C-alpha cells in the first residue's frame, strides 16, 4: 500500500524508533475498522 511506503520513508527521515512505534499503533487503530486482514497482510 502506498501509505506504508510513505510511512517507511518518513520513519527513516525522522530516525526515531519510539516515534515509529507510536505511529505504527496509530496506523493500526486507524485501519482496524477496515479489517485486521489488511494489517496482517502488510506487516
């Protein structure tokens, strides 16, 4: 998915693991209503 490609680029740019984990959780929460299968496929 395009969103996750951008996310990985952004993660490198910021270079912060704790920030990345927090963002990852937010992304999962945002995607949860659309089905956990999507999240499982991407990660």
